[in-house]
C-alpha cells in the first residue's frame, strides 16, 4: 500500500540523507527488525546499544513510509482522554499509561542527546482546545483527574485563551510535557549511530516470505536473499495487518500542509502545539525554519485513490481553519500531502507477541502520539530481549 501521496515536507526538505545498500547475499543476526521508519530505527538503536546483533530491512528508501509524512509531535496525551481511558481499562492502568507517556517524552530527549544531531527537537507547550461549550465540563474533569495523579498542566478559561491568542475557545488544557521533531531526520540519525555501533541496515529489500523452525526465523527478500535470525521485530506500522489474524486498528486518512517560511508569528508568539477536541480533527505546530505545519481533516480510509483525490480540498480546508485562528499571519502553502494512519480501540499502542509468531514482537505505535509510543516500544522490546520485564509492558498487550 502507498502510505502517503502528495509532497510530504520532511523528505522534500532534506532529500536522501543517507544511502543504504540493498541486501545482496544471505546473512544472519540475533534480531531482525522489519521496517526502516522511526519506530524501527528507535528499536534498532536501543537493541544495538544493548549489545544485540541487529539487522534492519526496509522495502522503500529509509524513512519514506509514514515517517516521512508524520508531523513529528511528541505528546504524552493519548488520543483517548485519561477520563475516557479510565472507563475502558480502569483508573489504575489508565493513569499508568498516561504517566508512561509523560516519562516517554522525557526519555525521548535523552535519546536525542546521544545522537549528536537533535533533528529539530524542541520543547513546546501543548494547548488542547475545547470546540464547544458543552465540552467545558469534560475539560474540567480531565484537568482535575490529571492533576490528582501528578501531571503538570493548567486549565485555560475562555478569557485565558483570548489573552494568549487572537481567537477564543470555551476552555483549554495547557500541558508542559511536549516537544516536536523532524522524524525523518531523526530516523537517519538513529540508524547512523546504530550502524556505528554495529547494526546493519538495508533498504529496498522487501521481505516477501517468513518461515520458522524451532531455533530461528528465516526472512526471504524480494532480491532472493535470506536473513536468519533468532528473533524478529515487526515495525511495519500500518502495513502489519498482513501478519496478524485479527485487525487491531482502524485505518484513517489524514491530511497536512506546510507553509512557506512565515514573515512573523503574529498572535502565535509562543509557537505552542495547538490541537482541538473536534471532529474533524485539527492540529498545528511550527518548524525550525519558521514555517507553520497544519494537519487533520481525518476520515476513514477507503482506498488510496479516493484519499489522494481529496488533497486539494482538504488543503484548502486546513488553510481556512488556520487563517481563522491567526488572521494576521499570511500563510502561503508550500507542500501538502495525505497519509494513512491507524487508531486503536483505546488509543494505546500494541507492543507484544502473538501465538502465531512466538519468536516475534510487534511494535504497532498507532495514534497521535506514535513517537512517544515508539520510545516505549524500543525500551520494552530491548528489555524483553535481555530477559527483563519492563514496568509498562503489560499496558500494551494484545489481550488487554
């Protein structure tokens, strides 16, 4: 499946940051990671840091799947609010999931600091806006619940929002644990360090068959080569359905644009990440070279042709919404694109094994905070490979 269409900003901005060879001969390793996007890169980086012989294979050029189209938000907020998640998994596990993501945001920076390339990583405040007056009670309850469990945030009234921005909303939540990054550049930085530590990375080497025996897994590539590994990690994101018996996510089409560099951020001086509790969804951030990035207008994925035909209309809708929020910022569209992403029933990732793949792990970091889930997946899988049990592993089981 073509995961993206149009002109995603990050690969267009940076081009091919690194050329990786295709796999030309049979080889072996301890752990094979299938998927050369940001999740696979995070996992490979953590594994090889721990001294585990690791190979990464990607069927495209590295970072040219969903990673190239992501808007690069690093949030602790799950697509499901803490109150909603409490109703699904209970308050104890819901709070643990939120606190795991808060910690994940912090650990993300620790990883970036080890790379020598921050890849556009910047701390930002996150402002979550209510769209309707009837949402105010929900926001008040959510604020109280998060604060009761030690999450730092502020409640914004209509007056508070009007004092910060040239628009207003009935209520908002201001969070301090958020950041943004260029996930495409980060993927290459992670793999560059992983290779320095001994990992092997091959792109344009699609896996077309997998066989198992009592001691190993053998992956066959489209180039008629094979990789024999003791263990396997599927970091294939939204293309993982072919390896699972039951669907675990609802696929959606989402749209995004990036502006030309802005002459000013009039009315948006803090350049906070802004997102709305609304349908259709809207979120926006800035980039390190002074652009605005706007995303949303999600709808259920039907087929790539229908998804792609809507790029022009959805781009105009996103531009109108931005102009409505910040009328004094002259926004000219430079790039626009669409991609296919996934949502789970409770907003949480799946990081687990299945009965049909006893030697394999799945790292399905779906949702609006997929980057945060990615860092947790890397830690959980690394610890499992080392014979340890990560404190948050049980939250992301398939059978939760």
